[in-house]
């Protein structure tokens, strides 16, 4: 018998607290199992695959089994993406250091502007790479291109996601205990929820453009 009223709400809240805590702990465990460097991307992809199902109203997904399956299935591709992200981040850090050394040069504004633009696209790549990976079936380099392009096209949603994530990060610093149980899983859910709206809007625009093209050619 389904609980109703106050007890029903309490039960549903407790279920979601348990789900987010369990997913967060799994992410931490499997990240550590990959020695962090080789575990963080597969664990993140597995986590996003689960929160995507929650966003799409599939609440009965078995968390551990699904997480383990996605972690193993995408381990190598996820780590290849991780290596690309690490390399890009490294070159950006070197470029920033070089830009700082050129602070007295006339090229400094150009170099600084180039770094800011590159860093902006890198942030979009970090934000969208996991949602794009679990949402689309693409080739390796298409994941990177789609993540940047969709993030730029859906800029209001990107800014919204980054703002909420900054808030979660701030709360996590104020209350470090929640990091163990909620910070990463809730961050993934919020990101996927907002990005999914962007995906839907993008698909709607594509359909409208297709309909207009069909009408104009008929």
C-alpha cells in the first residue's frame, strides 16, 4: 500500500536521499579503484548515465548494477576522453604561465584574450562532455565537438548550470561532510537536468528548421 500525506512525502524524500548518497559513494569508490586518474572519467560517465535516467523519469534503474555495467563498458573510451581533457588543461596552464611572462609585452592583451576564450570553451567541454557522452552515440572526436558546440549554442543553460554548480561547491566548502554523500551526485543530476532542457530545445529548433525547409521546398 502506497503511503500518502506527510508520511508519504517523508518516505519519498528518504528514498531520494538514499539514492543520491549511494550514487555519490559509488562514484567515490570507483574513482579510487581507478587510482583517481584512471577512475574519475569512467565513474563520472557511469554516474551521468544513471542521473540521465532519473531526469527522464526512469526511477527504477538498479543503481549498482547499472553503474558497474557502464563503468566497465565505457572504461577505455572514457579514459581516452579524460586524457584529452588532461592534455588540453595542461596546455592551457602552460599557455597561462607563458602569458604571465609576457605581461610587459604589447602581445599581452592578445594572449590574455586568447587564453580567456580558450578557457571558456574548455569549461564548456568539461561541463558537457559527460552529458553528451551518455545522450548521444557518436564517434570519439564528435563527442568533443558536440560538447563545445552545444554548450556554446545553449549558453543560457550553460551559465545556469555553472551558477548552480558554483553554489553547490560553496555549500560543500561550508559543510564538508556533505561531499562524501551528496556533492558529486547532486551536481551530476543538476547538470544533467539543465543540459537535458538544452538538448530538448536544440532538438525542437532542429525540427522547426526541418519543417520550414520542407515547406519552402514543397
